[in-house]
C-alpha cells in the first residue's frame, strides 16, 4: 500500500548526516539506500572526497537516486548539520565508555516514528575512523547494529540501509514496531541541550565542584545521565535557570 507523506511523517522528519565521508561512492550508495526506503534529507559534514554530489562514482552508485544525492547539503560542522533537529543518534559499531544510552535500530525507529514532534537525525561517521567521541557524547542515543560478534563490520551504505529499513517499517505502522507514549512536552533541540551543558559547567566551576583545569570525566558522565532522560525544552530552561542562579549568587 502506498504511504502518503504528511508534514509530520517520519519520511519528512528524519535526516541522515554523514561526517567526513572519504569515498564519493559511499555518498551515492547512502542516497540510494535512503530513496529506496522513502527518505530524502541528506547532509554531509566536511566530506573528504572532492565534489561528492557530482563525482562520477557517486552518481553511478546513486543509480536512480540522483535527486537525493544532488539535493544534499554540505556543511562545515556537526552543529550546522543538526540545526532544526531535537533528537540525534550516533551510529557506531564501537561502544564508548561515556556514550549516551545504547539502542538498536528498531528501538530508535519505534521511538521517533511514534513522536511526531521529534525532528531526528542519524549521524554516521567516516568509513575508517567512525565518529569522534565528542560527537557521540552530544547525541541522545548511540545506535549499535546487532551483528555477528566475530565479524560485525558493515560498510557505510549497508548501515544506512539497515537504519532506513527499520525506520520505514516503523513509519508505515509495522505491527509491534511502535512504543506507547504518554504526555511529553516539546523535545529540546541538540543546540539547546549543548547550551545547557555549557551553562551548567560554568556554574559547577564557579562553586568549585568542577576544576576547569582538570575536569576529568565529570561532564561526560553528566551528559550521559541527562541523555537517558530525553530532555524537554522546559526542563532545559529549568536547569539553565538553576545554573543562572548559582552564578548570580557567586557574584554577589
């Protein structure tokens, strides 16, 4: 059955972000993977390949998905790629000590399909190096694709295809795919949460709880703690209000 897109459809809300992709062919292959599942919002962060939107290899690997490929945007930072998003998922085969909660592709798909107010992004890293820790730590969740533990290596476009497939299944209402959702306020954007972390860190330094010269792992642990909660805009504002009052008291 054909699915009609609406303004709140996951097909219109989900963004794929590729960070420092080395091979133009992989960019084209991801565009193809996206289009086969009905997605089209593709953003490239500082690609390492020249002219990835028109490279002959990218065009060949995109096959019939040239509209997705050539409609992609190129930006110079992950922050710019996530503008307008309020839920970000890092995709990695490598688990991190201070990562946000680890989800499967199916759990991610069910979550974002069930909440029309979410503007989610999937972030995939460089073919060889993956995503840096600082990018993973600013995300809401880390997606790990269950695979053969003896050989769990998926290439970039294969990972994108798995994710796009699960998201399509959830968006199309595959039985059992969606999770029950209670009342939720407006989800805080990635930029709002990062601003809150900076404000909170400033307050912790001011009261001597955090040594700015030797911060160790306190802030990554705090980020992991809050990543499990799914912060809403009002909650971010409350936390920033607490930080603001701490700084005000320290200056008085």
